[in-house]
C-alpha cells in the first residue's frame, strides 16, 4: 500500500480564448453601429486550462491524479482526460453525468494497492480521499454539501506498451472549488410564474463551450425546472414541441435561429410570444440578443410577451429621529402619509419593509409585534411571541413567523386577513430570517435543521387569486457556521447575508444556485439591505452610520440612522 498527499503535478497553461457563437471578426469598414443597450450581456473571454496528457512511466497514482487534473480541460468532451483511460473505458465514460467539487486538489489523498511489486505489477487499485463540498448533476443543478469526506475508487491495468491506464472509473469529473468556475459557467433557465407575468431564473452550470446556445435551448425544451421550483413555475413550451435541428446557430448579429418540430405550427400568437420571450431571456447570458422560432425554415413570426422586470431601487430606506423615507444622494424623500406616523414612534421601531409601490409598510416594534401602516391606517397584523423581522412580497402580503415555530409561517393581507402557509419548513427547528424574493415566487430563509444552520429556499405556491397558500420543499443553498445578522436579496438570483464571525462582521454574497464569496463588513455592522445590484447593498452599524460598498471598501454615508429599512423583494 502506497499512501501520500499530493498537490497538482500536471502543469497547467492558462490561455485566453474568446468564445464566439458564430465565426465573425472585427469589422474594419462600414457604418458605425451602436453598442448593446444597458442591461444586455455580452460574453466575456473564457479562460481555458490546458492539461497535460499521461507521462511515460507514470505510476498508478500519477495516472489517476493526472486524470483528475485533466478535468480542467473540457475541450472535445474532455479528450485529454480520456487519454488516461483504457481504450474500452474511453468509449463509454460519460464526463457530464456529474461534477464532484472538493475543497482543494492539494488536500486529496491517494492510496494505491498493486497486485505485486511496482516493476512487475499488472493491475492496481487507487483510492482518492477528498473533502466533497458540492455536486453538479447531469442537468447542471448545483447542490452544496456539508463538507463530508468521500472516496473515489479506480482500477488500473497496463496497456500493450506497459503504461498504466484506468480501466474502471465512475462517470463524471472532479474539480476543486477554485477551479470549478474556470471550467463551468453559470446560466439561468427562465420559467414563468403561475400568472405568466414574471420570469423566474433557475440557475444551472454548464461547461464553457462555443455551442452553449444549443445546450441551453435543449435544457429548456427537453428538461424541467429544478424539483424545488416545479410546483410554482411553468414553461411556455408544450411537451410535444422539441428542437428539430441538431444545433442552434447564432449569426454575427447575435440572432439565434431555433428550428422546432412541426407541432409548433398549431400554437397561437400568445403561446408563441411566451415561448420566444422565455427562450430569449434564457439565451441572453449566452450572448444572444434575439430569437427566431422556425419550422422547416419558415419563420413563425413570434412576438414578444410582456413580463414584469425589476425596476431600479428608489433609494435606501432609512429612519432617523426626524425623517423616514428613501435616501438618495444627500436627501431623504418622505413616503406620503406614512412618514409622520413612523417618525412619531421612531425610537420604538425595530424593522421596516416598504411595499413595491411605496404606499404601505410592514413595521416591527420593539415589543415584537408586526404592524401594517399606510396613509390613514395603522393596524396590528401579528402579536405572537418571538416574531422575527417581517417581509413584504410584491403582491402586498406581509410574511411573519415566530423564531421557535417555523411551521407557523403566516401571510397577511393589508386588510389584516391572515393566511396560514401549509408545509412551511417541516424539518426546521428554528428560523431567524425570511425574505420573499423580487418575483414573489421564491422565499429565502435562514433555518436550523438537524443542528445545522442553513440558508434555504422554498417556492411559494399561490391559488388562482394569487393568495399564498403553501410552500414547496426546502432547497438547501448553503450551510452557515456562524450567526446571521441580516438577509437580503440582491437582484434576481443572489443573496447577501451579514454574519458575525467571532465578533468580526462578514458579508456573504451567496449565489442561490452556486457557490458564495465572503468579504469583510464594517466593524460593528448590525443590519443590511439589498437591492438590484451589489452596489446597492447598504450596511448600518451600531453607531447609526450607514455604509455603501465601493469596490472592495465600505464608504461612510448618512449618520444618526435609527433603522435601515428594506424594500419588498430585497
């Protein structure tokens, strides 16, 4: 038995390859054309890692290590990695079935067991011990794990030239957490909510490749939403409509031509417009600006559906001893009919969440009770013991729940009618934060499950009148090792979490379908609010000083702030 701890032994060369969805060069003549409108997305350059093939005379451990390192090069369906396999296994091995993500290549431990001495051995078994932190399944869905040790097993034999090659290995590849985003890119399959008015992103990860428009189209037409989202979203593509061609070509003007099966001919204008809009928004991150739906070369002339989009935030919600409103520049703009009420009780206000249209607020007082306030009215919604900060959704409902009873989640209409939410957090022992997302479909929460603290997501299921009635199954996004002080949405698919790490404040920027990143927060930070972009995140410290992030630093803003409020959906 040979056992050792190794780092990377195969040299990697970083090369930049600009991946274009069609063959085109930079124009050298012709009229000047305008750039993309704000909000459109172009593809950034890819960074490809070129791995070395197997070395002559490499040991079984080195062959396995080289094979795992070659996962960094996805070109031609991981052709380099296949060089480490026997001819038979190379034909059947499926790299895209699963991606195992571990904490680091240098932490992998290799153990080899040969059938005789190294020089005369003809077969070998190699086991690799690693700290697995996440997986990506065959559909591109990312799931974080709790950092458990796992073992990968390989069988090897010598080939006709006397070189070791892998004869048995599980399908899939292994990447360390740092290398993963270099090989895979994040995309969002778009699905409609139940009212057909909003698009909901379903985050997936796919290898960096030129034909990504084809991959995304196939995933949208032939796949399905992630399990935790299925009950609350829908696709405009009927089950009998499929991609007819083998690829989705994209021309130099970034127009994707999508050939569909003949069943699409029977669809009406509304269905076609929804299909086009859903696919167009899905392909936007692949550099596509327009989609044309075709059948047998005939343009279906699909229109564009109207969907709600995120509006720029109107400013930061702040409460001082004398003012309450939206803070932009150096001014606080009052909320008509609401500001005087809140200023009168400012010292007793613990949290404020403002409705999308700014006409109503959910307010938690220092007694713990949750109120709703609008011009001409102020009503108690919830007075149960141990309530956490409330969250308003885009439909005007206020959500509240006691920290020790996550299953008692309740949504309140503005007329003080309550709706108990079925199947809320069935496995959670406690809950510290909730935030309904900007689409009103996804609810983020920080819960304790099995003695572990997690950021979780659940789909909100509504009836035909858009009344929330039930939560779907919890999707665990990321495990937290410390206390959370704040939770907010940033844009459509990111969460910002304020953490207390042994007295030091840290901000976790967490992808709702991928890994997260940590950064230092201002000393003494006690609350945060989100926004449409990361630059909109604000933090309030214990001295009443408001901070805004500027690059890698935090800039001091308004002082004497009593409460940092939030907008619904943030």
